[in-house]
C-alpha cells in the first residue's frame, strides 16, 4: 500500500472507471473524504489497482460530476436531462462534501421550479416552463394562461380525459397530430380525438380543431 499524498497527479479508480486529476483539485475541500485522503495528514493507507490508481468504492459514472464540482470551484454542471439527483446526493454524502450536497439540493429545487406538471385524469405531463412559454400555441391557450397567472405554481390538476390530452400535448410540443397507428387502433384513436374535440372550448389551443378534423377525415375515409 502507498501513502495517498506522494504524487502531484493522481489516478483514481472509482467503481471501475479511471479518472486523473491533480492533488490541488482533490484537496479543494479539505473537510471532505477525498480532501482528507490526499492532505498528507490522513493516516489511512489506500489500496491501488494494478495500474497504480487509487481505488474508491463508489459510483464510477457519477464521479465525473463530483470531480467536475471540485475542478470548477464549486459549480455544479449537469446535463439538461439529468435524472440521477438522488444518487448524486448520496454520492456527495459518501464523500462527505457538504458544499456538493448543498449544491445538489439547490439544483434540485431550482429544477423542480423550472418544470411545469399538468396532472390530467391521474396522468402527469411534464415539460420545462421555459420551453412551454416559448411555444406560441401554448402561451395563447388556456393552459398557458393558467401557468402565466400563477408564476410560482408548478403543478396543475385538470379533470379531463388523459388519453385525449396526450394528443393535445403532442400537438403543442410538435405542432402535429400525426400518429403511427395500426388499423386495429384507429377506432380507439378516433374516439380519443372526438373526446378531445369536445374538450376544445376548455383548452382553446389554436389550430388544434383543424388538425383533429383532418385526422378524423383520413380515418373515416379508409
């Protein structure tokens, strides 16, 4: 076994993935597990793999975000579609990195506020507030009015049919009702569109009625 503080550049084998970084990065938070391991004051000896990288029994893929946080001076950079917040918070606690733990909690809170949830017939439809408010059809609809009138509210319950709303949601996000269905599904699809047509006065989505009529015309013509 070797002392963890011998080399300026360090290789870490985290859950089978190897990362290279500097001692300065690892020591950026002296109170964290990694900070103590490589401070020169930590008495514990560290296991190495055959290539000489220090072994860390933790989540390999998520460590990239832990390391990035230390490299970037406490800035948490995550992809837009990141879905492992619970796991990342657990990793932050594992490394005893309080700054990262707090950053994850703040990021999670901000991400939740940034998303809008429509609960229709017990089914949840979610999208970024910024995406929806850039969508002209959404903004002009009753749904857009609901969101605009409640700047801090993120969850809206609507007592309507979920199956038909699914087609409305697709239309808002893509501008189309085009749907690849088999002949056996046409009857169900048509019934959902008819239900959506009945609910149009409530939703008030521009252009949706014409799209529904066009789809129904194609179905009934076959």
